[in-house]
């Protein structure tokens, strides 16, 4: 789900995406589960008239304009403490209706997740509890646009959660929130450039091509760093593998300034990788691309196969998103930049200078006309994607990878990356390589559609 909260996950005993009906029912009469700035309860929710639509829109906008939170539908409360489970409608029809209500009655529309948690007893008839999770929004302030139902209600209608109640923002509050919204967008781009530049300074001046991926979350988190957590992180990272071929990604893990630094091999090794995982959930990943040379006419060029580009991109996205979501607790979307560079000093953010390396192209490696119609020293791409989509091996991860890969290969004169599609599918090629065969096996194991080339 879009919203993550250590406090609520500890209270519920499970992440929001997997919490059970029994775990939610166990909140009854627990004073620690009382309504708070990030938690609210309602016996039922129909939103079938203007007043109820406005109230529902206000509740969600109030969470989005503050720190985010969870609304549990189907739970009665007494003085804020959950008192009784009152199973409610959790049908697809209701959820579609609620999506439409929020889209029509908030501006900009509040982003949120809904999850039905049905009562497992057969006699419950499919009724149960409805979880509505709202992350803190970088697009705050969100206004309620439903028609006012009270003649004395102010026209300026920007709600914000305050303790267990809802306040309305003043004009000064609204102006401040707008300033923060615009500053946050600029801050995220600046943050991406900063972590990317710091990574480049750590790469060797060896004239080899590198694939570089940088990610920064929309809503930053805070990675805990102490002896205990570092031991856990080190174990996790030493056992993490690149997707598809399941090769160990890192062998050496150390602590850096507000970050973890994970590397594999010596900087001069053929497949050296370097990853920096920052405390706020930002991260960078650089992989030296194995050096392959071939003659193209009278020229000698460096080449790499499109399958390798896609595999490394997808692996980097998954590793960085898992860090942002699970270690730092970041949420929402992520801004991502990927670059394929002839040599790290050719990256625009790297101030170092080096003699020209061999031209770089993308090719299958077979005895045929190269895919690339031109060489390129630096090809980059940007995309915004949901962190949860990138952290899960599935079609959405392939989709985001396709967006990045297409932009990169277009700098080499190729219309789109051959192995995958913008719809999150894998193309079945008429020829096979060990890597492509491994990609096919991985795709089928994770519900990724395979289509004809």
C-alpha cells in the first residue's frame, strides 16, 4: 500500500497490506488503538449524499494534508477507543463509488489505497472491515470541493488532521503549504542530483562503461542506524541477488556518512558494482558493464547486449526500491534517473577528465547489422513510479524498466528496447541467449506475460 507507518504496523501486528480480520478485531477495547492523528474509525460509510460525500472527502484530505493515516470502516468507537466490530459492505461496487467520490470532491485529488478485509466466517456474507490508507501528500494542500452543507461554513476549505479531530487551515497555512509543495518538487530533483554526484566520485577512472541508476522517494523515510540494525542490514545485503540470474549483488557492506555502502569486487574487476543506500531512502547503484569489443567497418567499438541493459536496470530498481520502502520506510512515488555512460567521467555531473574511450553501441553480438545506428557517450532517462511497484517482482517493475530502457536505447538510434514492452511484458525472441532464457523463466514465475517479438 502507498502508506507505511511503523507505529500502526506495530499496533496492528502486521503491515497494512497483510493485516488480518482477526488482528483488526483484536483492537477492540485496546486504549493504545484510540483515534489519533494517524488513525480514525467509522461504523459505516456510504457517501451517498452531498453531506456524506463532503465528510468523507474531508477525512481523507485531512490525513493527506498532515502526516497521513488510516481510516477503518466497520468499527464502532467509544470516546475514541474501538468498542465493537460492525461488519460493513466491502464490495467492489462500494470501493469504486468511494474512489469516484474522492476524485470528484478533492482538489488536487487525494491519492489513497483501499483494502477489503472480509470476515472469514461463511455467515458473514462477504461483509467485513474496510481499510483506507492515505499517505502524507507532497501535493498538499488538498481542498474539499464538495458543496458546503452549512451556510456559515467558510469558503476556504482545506482540512488537516489534528490529534483525533480535524481542523481547517487558515489562509496563511494554505499559502505556506503551497510554498512547500513547489519547494518539495525542486528539492527532490536537487536531492537526486546530489546522491548521483556522490556516487560518481566513488567510481574508478578506468575507461569502462557503467550503468548508473539513482532514486529518491517522494516522501522520505528515516533508516535507523545502530550496531543491531547494521548487522541486520549487512546480512540482508550480502544475501541479496540480482534479479533473474540470482547472482549475489554485494560482498562488502560498510557504513558511510548517513548511508550504507555496498560493493562487489575490486574497482578494476570486470563486474564491479557500487551501491549507496541513504538514510532518507534515496539510493544509487552503479554497475561496470563487461567490456566487449568488435569491429564495425574500420572502427573498433565497445558493445553490450540489450538484454544486459534491461536486466541490470530492473535489478537496480528493485534493490533501491526495497531499501527505500523497507529500511527507510519511505512511501509514495520515486523519481528515478538511469544513465548508460561510455565511462564515468563522461557523465555530466562528473567533473573529472579522461582520454576518450572506445565508442559504445548496443548490439545483439551476432554476425548481423548492429542494432545501434550510432554510438553514444551518455544516454539517460527519467521516470516516476510507485515504490511498491518497484519493490515487487512483477509487471509494474517491468513497465518502469521499459520506460527507462526505451529512452536509453533511443540515444543509440534504436526505437525501443527489444526484450520488454511498455505494457510490462517480455518479448519472445526468435533467438536465445542464456540471459534471455533466464529472463523467460523468471517472467513466467512472476506472472509476467510473454508475447511474440
